[in-house]
C-alpha cells in the first residue's frame, strides 16, 4: 500500500494538519531537517486545492446558458403549438377541418408533448425528421392559421430553429465538456503525484531526524491510519471481486 492509494481528501487532510500553525506546523519548525520542507508541503497541498477549485471555462459556461435558453424556447413553443392546435380543433364546427388540424398536430408531435422531455440532440433530430412528415394539407394550414397576428408557420419555424440550434450547441458543448474533464483529470493526477513525491521525501527525512516519540506520533499517526483504511478498502474490493468470479463459475 502506497501514498498514491490514498484518496485526494485524505491527502488534503494529512497535509492540512502539517501546515496549520495551530496544529503540527510548529513541529516541522523545531527540526532543522524538516523546516525547509514546509514550503514544498504547502505547495503540494495548495496544488490539490487548486485543481478542485478550477471552474468551467467561460466558453462552456456560455454554451450551457445558451443551451438552457434554447431548450426553454423550444419547450415553450412546443407547448404553445400543441395547445393552440388542440383548442382550434375543439372549437371548429367543421369536422373535416377539425380532423385536419388534429392531423397537423399529430404530424408536428407524433409522440405528443413527450418531445419536451427528450434530450437536446433528440429534439434537434426530430426537427429534421419533421420536414418529411408534414403533408401538403398540413403545410397549407400552417400558412393560413394566424395566431395573435402571426401565421402559425412562423411559430413553427421559430420552434424548429431553436431545436436545430440546440443540437449544434449541444454537440459543441459535449465535446468541450469532455475535453475539460480530461484536462481536469490530468491536472489532478499531476497534483496528486506532486503530493506523493513531497510526502515521500518528508517521510525519508523524518526517519533520519531525531523526533520525540510524541512529535513522531502526531505527524505520522493520521497518515498511518489513512493508509490502513485504504489497505482494508482495497482488500475488501479484491475479496468481493474474487467472490464474484467464483460465483460465476
């Protein structure tokens, strides 16, 4: 079991005590071989915090905000169109016209308002599929029905426009998010390795410094305890894996 098996939280907890003036920092300051390592410990400790505190890039934040806006616009238009067509069909005294309106509604929303619960990419895909679903009669209705002074076809165009842009934004957003996640993982790995390197060096020095039993215990007991817990957890996982393989035979 090595230091790299510790969780990042355990690493932070251990060196937090070492650099804290109210806790173990004074011990390092008392020993000539240990005191110079305080700067390296602080740097490694701060490195773990910095990785955790990294925020999303402004570009990703802007893409998330744009996607949320477009999704809200898409859903608002979808619900409005569905409700208007349902209402017009109910109000019409002409059965054939009512049937035509309901046909239009079904062509626009083959799965009803479930479209507002679909993924961003699904919503964009449905916008493309719609072109092949609309019949000539439905297209004519869209041009002739006017709602609040605006032909219904214009509301549909805005709805579909939001869906298409949403698909474009989502594709870029997902790619950027994956890239940032990979970068963040790399940064964390480097920060953890730097911590392990510094702490290993400090442990080497501690073994050669004449610490009192009390001071040695205060510095190393939390680390030993964390390593023991990590070891137990690793063994438990190995046992579970072995039992799973045995049960599968």
